[in-house]
C-alpha cells in the first residue's frame, strides 16, 4: 500500500487501524531489543500487587500502533515525526488486542508547498473498547509528486 498525501486529507478525517493481539513473543522481543529489562516485564511470576497480569510497556503499545500507521496512512508519504505527546490510560497485557482510531486535527502547509505539518489525535483501544492510551502526533507529510 501507499500512504496518503497531505492534500488528500482534511481536518476531521477519521481512520481505524487493524487489530493486533499482543503476544509473549512481542513482549520478549521488544524488551530485549530496547533493554527495558524491568522486573515487571521479565518475570512472569512478578506480583507487584498494584496491577495483575503480564503487563507490556506502554512504549510497545505505542510502537505497534505506529507500525500499523506506517503501513497504511504514512507509507511512502511520511517525511518526519516531529512531535508526540502520549498518555497511558490503562494497562495493556499479553493477550490483549489493540487497535486505534485516528483523527486528523490539523493540517498546515509549509512554505515549500509540497509538504505539510499534519497533526493527528490517536486513541488506542483494547478488545473491550476501553481506551488504553491516547496521543497526539505531529508529522511532516509529502504532497503529490509534481508531474513533469
């Protein structure tokens, strides 16, 4: 697939990603490559008392959704991630299924006129449609290639 060029977007556009179930392999691979070797994530018998279940880092949840967006909305058109502001709302565990609703909330063409700064609100939900994370992301997206 190919992502959307900024002129194809309007403020208020909404998208839904596909769903993805988080597996033990996802958790192990992510914490291994990032070095997030927190006991909470590496010890399946850990009982911290506050939250039950095999928790995954919020960074993994965010990364999986960003990967889904890369494969669809911004594949080949995303030029830069400029800013992201994230709030974890609820725990995500191995076995949970996540997806996101994305809303375009701002589009500002740059002086170059073939790119724009696009701001989106992203709400990540689990299999019960409960919000587990929200974030706002600002990206630079390409315009359509000029025909010469």
